[in-house]
């Protein structure tokens, strides 16, 4: 009776050990894929942020007041205006 219990316990523990050992590579692969997914998500968020910034800049440049602001930042003045110099 005790020998039968020991034998069954041995086979059960052996099966559990084989199952755990066999699944290690799958868990490693899952971890690598998860890290890749996180990196891809971060890159996607950065690209979306950059796209939003570019769209805002484009909208600003297409707007008349935005074009004027850009021209003035480059030193252009309207015809007939006098540049004010502060000393």
C-alpha cells in the first residue's frame, strides 16, 4: 500500500516537473513578445504625438495670423511699418 502511494506520487511529481520544464520556453517567448509589444506601443504613441504636433504646426502656418507670426519671427515687417528699436 505504501509502495503504491510512493509510486503514484513519484509519477505525479514527474509529470508536473516535465510540464513545468516544457513550458519554460513558452513563457520566455511570451515575455519577449510582451516586451516587443510594449516597445511598439511606445513608438506608436511617440509617432502619434509627433503627428499631432505637425498637424498643429501646419494649421498654424495655414492660418493668416499664424503666417504673420512666423514672418515676424523671421524679421519681416508689413509695408509701411517702422521697426521699433529699444535701446
